[in-house]
C-alpha cells in the first residue's frame, strides 16, 4: 500500500483520469455505461468508480456522509479521508497500470458543495487537496449543467432523497454557480454538457466530447 504521497502520474503511459460532475438531478450517472463503452473501445482497461466511495472504507464513509447531519468542515475532512483511500487503493494504481479511470465525482464536488453551497473556506480545501492529491488532477471533467428548477424537478420524481438532495433551491443555485466558476477557472480540463436537453442530445454531446478527448 502507498504510504507516502508520490501522486505524480507516470507521464510515460497514456493513463487518463476522467471525472463527471454536476448538481444532483443533472443526470450524469445515466451516461456512465455509454462512456465506459467508448473508453473500452480503445481496448485499454477501464476502471469506473465514484466519490464519496470507491473503496470498502470509502463506501462506509459515504453512508455517513449522505445520511448523517454533521458540520460542513467535518464533512469536508471525511470527503478527503475517503478520497485519500480512493487514490491510494484505486485511482493511482489504475493510472499506473495505464488504465482509463472514470470517477463519478471528485474534488470539484467538494468545491461546489462544501465551499460553494456550505461556506467552507476554499483555502482549507486547497490545503487538503494539496496534501491528498499533490499534483494529481483529472485530465478531463464533464460538467453536466442544468438550470436549478430542472434539477429539482428531476429529483422530486426520483427515488427517496439523501441529505444533499433535500436542500433548498438556493443551495442548488450556489452549487451550480460554484461548478460554473470552477469550469471558467479550468477551461482546458472542463467540458460543459448542456444537460437540459432530451437524453439523446445529451448523449450525443457526451460522445462528441469523449471522442475528441480520445483522439
Ligand atoms: P451522487 O454522486 O449524486 O450519487 P447518487 O446519484 O447516488 O445520489 O451523490 C453524492 C452526493 O455527495 C452528492 O449530493 C454530492 C455530495 N458530495 C459532496 O457534497 N462533496 C464531495 O466532495 C463529493 C464527492 C460528493
């Protein structure tokens, strides 16, 4: 097991780290099977994972994070505890093997939810990010963007909401704005998917972006 943090991605191989982000109800999870198929077409190993979670410990922390009320900074620390484990056990070894790693959420979600929506200071998250990830960043981030009303409407017709999904429209607006700001600050890494369209059109946008990325 990795004891220190040499999180530097081996540059000699073409490993790629892809993350999916967006508000609850933006519909990103629907597109995962198709993205996996596209990545598999290259005959490279594909590791599909998620946050919070991705490891046995991470999934136990996810249960707490999604259902237990807690201070926003406790939440942030637990997100990064789960992330540390996820990087050590899953993400870094997979990238070192040359795999494509697809993660349903990563650190941008902490900036959007814990900083943007819940007011945790960005400097604190930056310090944790530096500690846990060093220089490791996703190579591509698909941001599924929808207006807040659409996200709320989709959630209300879905399954039983978790802690985050029961929040107010104002909370969701702060998440959306924080994500869009992250995208603006990292224009090369982020690709915004307009998810306020029929499923087939969203899928076509995703396909275009992934195809372009794999070239
Ligand atoms: P989500 O990825 O939407 O899974 P599901 O589709 O099963 O609901 O749920 C994860 C929740 O965790 C989501 O509401 C966002 C939240 N979250 C944070 O608040 N901070 C983080 O750093 C991460 C990774 C997730």
